[in-house]
C-alpha cells in the first residue's frame, strides 16, 4: 500500500449566499430543520448559517418574504444589501391578487483536477464553467403558482471528455403549475404540483437537485404535499429529465423525460421529535430498461432519519451545541447487473451516522464532527443475488469526499471534520476521509455509479483531505476556493486503475439576483 502524507497548507476564501432557484416555502418544505440548502461538507447546518460549506444548491426560498418589500439604497447596494439586485421585481402586483416575480442566478467556476476516478481518465483537466438560471413566476394569492426557469450552463477548455453534469445549453430547468387543493384546520395546506421540477428530501443522501453540478438534476411529473406544524408529507411520481438525472445526455437539444423510468415515493417528516425531526420514507425506482453496468432495476427503498441538535447552556447562554444526523435504509426488489443474470433479487442497504459538537463561546466558534458511512456491497456478484446499494439520486459531493470519486455503493467511509469561523462571514473547514470497500469481491463505484476495477482486490481504497473556506459577502453573493488531495491505496494501486495520487482545486462565485 502506498500512502504519501504531506504537510498541507491552504487558505480558501469564498462568499456564501443563496442560489436563486425560486421556489415557494411550501414547495421546498422537504428540507428538514438542521439542513442547509446544498452542503458540500458532510454535515448540515441550520438554514441561513454558514457553519459548514454551502457553495451551491437549489435555493430553499425560506428568506423570500424578507426580500419582497422595495427599499432605497445607493447604486452599489447589491454588494452591501441582503436583498437581491432585482428585489424590486419580486412579488410585484399585476392586477387583483395576481403578482409576478423575476430573478435568477449566475455562477462561474474554475476547476483544475488530476487523476480522479472519472470517465476519460486518468489525466489532468483544467476548465471553466458558467451557469445562468433566470426565472419568472406568477402567483394568484396562495392558490395558484406558475413557475418557469431557464438554464444555460456551459463548460470551456476541458482536456478530458465532458460529463452529463457539465453542460446544458439554452434549456428549461423548471416549468410547473402549483395549486392549493385544500386547507385543513389552521392554514395547513394540501398542494399539488405538475410539471418539470427539482426534488430535495432530507439530508439529500438519496434525493437531491445536485446543485453542485453545473446543470442541476431535474424531473418531470406529479407531486402532492401537505404541511402542518407537526407533519410534512410528500408523495410524488416523476421521470428523470436531464443527463444529471441519468437520462440521455443532450447538451445542445431540448431535454425530454426518460420514458423508461418512473421514480416515486412518499416522504414524511414528524417535526415534533425531541430536539429534532424524524423522517420516514419509501422510494421506488422502476427502470424498464435496466443497464447491465448500473445498479438500477426495480428497487424499493424504505428508510428513516433522525436529525437534530441540543444546546448546553450556562446562565441562559449557550456554551455548547451537540448535533447529530442518523439515517439508515433497506433496499429490495429486482435488478440485472453484470454477469449475474436478469431479474436478480436485491437486498441492500446503508447506515449513516454524524455526530458533532460546536463550542459556541470559544473564539472562532470551532466545530468538530465525526462521520461514518456504510453502504453495502456484494460478496459474489455472479451468484444471482444483488447486495450492492444504489444511492438513487444523491448529493454525493456532500458525503463521500469533495473530490467526487465515489457514490456510496460498496463503500465504508470514516471521516473527521473541523470547522472554524474567524469572522461572521468567513468559514474555514478541513475534512479527512478514510475509504475502503465494504466487500473486497465487489467493484469500486465512481460518483456516477459506474463499476470500476476488477473483483477480489484489497479493501483499502485510500485517504482524502479536503480544505475549503467560505466567505459570505452577503446572502446573494459568494466566492469559494477549495483544494482536495486523494492518496490511493491497494484497491487502486495494485489494479488496472493504478494512477498517481489525485488532486483538485476550484474557485467559484455565485450571484443570486
């Protein structure tokens, strides 16, 4: 096993803000208390906080009410204000109860990566990415909402082949109609949404809009959702649309839903769990044209998640805050994979645990978190049974290393994360990961779920160090810089996957307007 440990110094300055993928509060309710909109570290903070890294993501809309009233300021106020530059075009009265809103997001990112486990590699690629996502929205009171959002995402000067998450030129990211069907008791609405939309549930381990990508991940179909003080319940049936959702990659033609796939489920959140919230969910992936080199097929996923926090106070002052995020799920169904034959029985699952403490009264407010992930693998991929997990549509970037080598299948990940806040707007984070295969007789699965390498290799895959800093200019503008290193071990070095150790640096700015 080859392990090279070096002394690594990095300072990364980035500005954290919300990304203007406009959704009403009810439409984004699936994000639980304790979650950030899109998180690239392994742990989620309260919305609006910058404890961990929140570089890109489908905007939660939770702060929209604060942005609706016009205000006066100097010509350069978009850099100084908490309101978007086009705030005067939000919630503008048209006639009667009809109002309209206009806004969007502009993001630039530079990446320089070397020797990742990705298609076209190993190799180095240095490239630039732009993402422009404007939206228009009309509301009739709280009864009807019509929403349209375009996207133009581009990648320039890449040496390695582009990936489905890299480019989507002049397309429609979202278009839907949202109706209030009924109202129970004290303004507890039942709503229905049809059209092209983003999905985000819980901690995004299984369902995420993948805001870190250059394209987002979108679906088209039906969704009904209910929200009250105690419960939030979603039911949906959708089909994947763009390449990031697993459909055919069409970077320069109009995206259409994948007719061979239905993704359905029910996701319920009990908000009155002591010190947190409890998620209960059932997800069903139905792929009529199962791919022999992917874990897909017809799979049911039943799971639960408990996430929360507990402050420790002295004289009414919080001195410590304990946080946790515990989740597990079981998968069953049928699938066809590699040489195991058609309609193999599936029995797989995962366990994820995160626990941490924040020292609220110590300078720089340090936070320490421990992370463990177990995603099942298969001890014999040719025996007619499948025990390898599929993580469906995850925000893999948040959990299995920021360099994006893995997708959580056949994977064990031990990680320690430390973050500090030298100023109110600046967050610095370091995370160390130790990766190994859950079962030596299964493959390594890259970020897209593709099986890599031979079977029967050593278990140890390697170690990764991530350094990131986030500087929040205001809630609408962020700049971010990150540096990651990966030291490969025997599961890579002794096989045809062998390559030099990997690294990646990026700079990113995101402006919501």
